C-alpha cells in the first residue's frame, strides 16, 4: 500500500462496504524500512472521516494502485 492508492474496507466491515478513499499518508511499523502499518485515508463518507484517525492497513483492501 502506498500514498495515492484507492482503498475500501475489507469485506468483514459490512456496514462500510460502499465507502471508498484515497491513501494520503502511510506510517511504517519500524520507521521507513518496515512494513506499512497504518494509513491516513480521505474517505468519501463523513461517517468515517475523523481528524487524526489512521486506519490499520490490514483492515483495508486496495481497489486501484497509484503509479
């Protein structure tokens, strides 16, 4: 996962199945050398758009990768 990817919540988040977003920041587990752990996403729905909240990368599924 990287900045610019179009994402959605995984299938087990059934109440959020129609929500889509763009990754705008990634936080890595062990600094920049580790695996992506958290993502700040700009969502298309106010219900999940809170300031300062980052989603777990494992809860997200990439729909379309950025270049």
